[in-house]
C-alpha cells in the first residue's frame, strides 16, 4: 500500500494580504502646481501572500509603478488647484493565484502661487476651488491672447521660472514634454502688420520653444518695459494656469499693438489659418491688453467685429503719465484713452489692496495714480501681484493697471470655463459680462472677501448712500460726477459673479 503524504497548507485570509502606508509627514499640505510633492510609503505582506508591486496615483493619474517595499520619490501634482488625492495601490498574490489590492490615500491641496494673499482678498481662490455643480476652475478650455511687449527674464536665471512654463504634470508615458505648457508666440519681424511664428530649425517640443523665447528676448532688465509681458502672463497664470495662451509680441510699440488687433480679425485667403481670421482659427475667448493710448483708434472696427463674435477684449486704462502720481479722470466728452473707452472693450482701473505698501491712497479705494472715469468698467488690484520670482532683479511685485487688467482677464476666463461646462445656453459676451459687473461689483473701501453675505453691486451702494437718487445711467451718464464714479461698476468679485450667474441663468 502506498501512503499519501499530506503537506500542511497555510490558511489564507483574503482580508489580510498586507498593508501599504503613506507617510503623510513628508507630504506638503499645500503645494503650488509647479512644485513637487514628496510621495513616501512602505508595504508589508502577510504570511501566504507575495507582494507583486504598487502603482502611484496622483490626482487620479497613474504616474508610476514600483516593486519596492520602501519607496520615496517626488512628483508634480497633476493638477492646478484644489484638494487632491494621493493614492498608492499595492498588489498581492497567494499560492492559489488569488490576488488582492490594498490601497492607502492621503490628501493635499494644490494652489496656483506661493503668495495667495491677493487671490484670497479678491475671492479668486474661492472661485477656483471645488463646489458641487461647479467643480474646480483653472481656465481649462479657455484661450487667452496677450498683446504685449515680449517675454523675458533676467540672466541670473537659467530660463523662465517654472510658474510661467510648467503644466503641473509629470514626465510619464515616455513624454517629458508633458511638463510644459504650450504657447503660440507671434511676432511681426518685418514690421508690415503680419504676425507669424518663426521657430528655429529643430525646435519642435514645448520645452525647446520656451528655451528659444528665453534666449532671444534678452533686454535691459533694470527696467520692466523689457519684460512687461512676462509679468502680465505670470499674473494670468496665477489665476487661470490651465488656459491656452497665445502671445503676440509687439516690442512696446503702440502701432504694432494696433496692428496686432487688426491682424487677429483679418479674414484672409490663407490656408495656414484654414481661410479664417486668426482669432477665429485659434478660438480666442479673451484678449488681454495691458495698454491704452490716445493716438491710434483705427482698429475700432476690428474690436467691434471680434466682440460681436463673443471675444472679450480687456484693456488697462493706464496711469496719467509714467511718472505722475495723479490719475486722469476721463469724462464723457474728452480725456479717455483708446481702446479702454470703447464699447467693445472692458476697461480696467486699479485699487490698492489691504497689504500693499505702495502709494498713499486709502485701501480698496482707487489708487491715486490710476486713470478712471468714462470707459472704465471695473477695478482690480493695482499693486500688486506678488510673483514667486523676479523677472527684473529685486522686483517681484507687479504694479499698475497693467496688473489689474490680467487679473480681470483671468477671472473672466474662470467664469467662461464655468459657462462652457454648466451654462452652455448662455452667451458669454461683453454685454453679459457688464451685466455681471453691474449686479456684483463691490463698492470701494473694502475687499471683496469682506462682502460675502449677499449679492449686491456698487450701484446698490450708490443708490443707498448718495442722496437716495436712482442713477439710471450709472456709471456712464454724461453729467456723472466721475470723482464718485471712478471704479466703473466697482471692484471685481469673481466668486460673487459666479453665484449670480448660477442663480439667475
């Protein structure tokens, strides 16, 4: 008789394959989208189970895998704003070829800049963050065109600061170009009114494009006129970092600036743009122009045509003279600068925020140097957006209505993203934006973040506080006292605009 030898079998408990534990002590609670987070975890397996590997998910993206039981590595957050999830999923198998996945999760918050004071004062951070029915807003799917001098940064840097060029994404799937944003960069090299992209031979990737822009746009960085566009783009990316960006370089020339607007709207028999005007071909939603002038107005027709096709041009109203401390008041009949006083442009002036040390005006009132009056639609922060870097050495603060303009343009981009996702039946155009300003612009004297209890605009404040008179034509009546009506519809409050939009459309 043959005896059957029976070997003992370890009993397998399917609920105890092992553990995976994220070390949250090294995970930053809050991180700008262009910085790394540190992912550290450890895995143990129980008797009868074999550990076969782990996957790392950041903001829902599978960014890496490993077979190590002890792991530490840095990654970008794969997101621009909001509370996000780090998930590590570990895989186990036993002798019966049963498999089990064990995971651990931790949360971290992605922010758009290292100094969020201005965003919090303007409630832009509130507009960006997640809400049911709104989701996160970061500018995704919205195209912003900047018309400005050029892009550059001082030579102490090896390239642009990562807040300007980074996408917040990781080098995965064999695609290192994921880490960089794309940009369309147009110049008029022949000064003939036609703008084009002229990349050197072999420049194919997004990283190579940024390197070429940086190397070519050297200048005298003792003055910000050489990198004015850099500050404007940096301000926009603190608000709408995920937007698509088109930059038209005009080298601080008012004539080139005008030509850029005309070029954008020019319907051309050109296969490069599929026989469309460039603004139409690129599906531009917002044009940010941190300039106005008194000399050229012959691009009014082009602005009107684009505005009629739901493009929203936004322009800074400027300061009265580059060294003046007293802004000019624009009246109905005279004084304004073009294009800010155009009916087809959102004109932006500036207020001093509560933390600014620049100037002597009362906080959250118009900055004394900022132009105001007829043609001004809205106000935003004059001084100043605190950048995470210094394009001009020792100059990390952006000052002027040139800063206020991209703050408004970026806020409108977030609202247009909300419209594209949740309110597609609403036409998002100049008229609609002015309605939002009228209903929600905040009265001077206090930050939008202090007005959180109700939806009510500057016009309500005017009617409640000035002689109990209803100002039917506010803010553009030709007899208006522009010493009072110097902020258009008041200070922009993007979150209040969103609430009004959501409740009434």
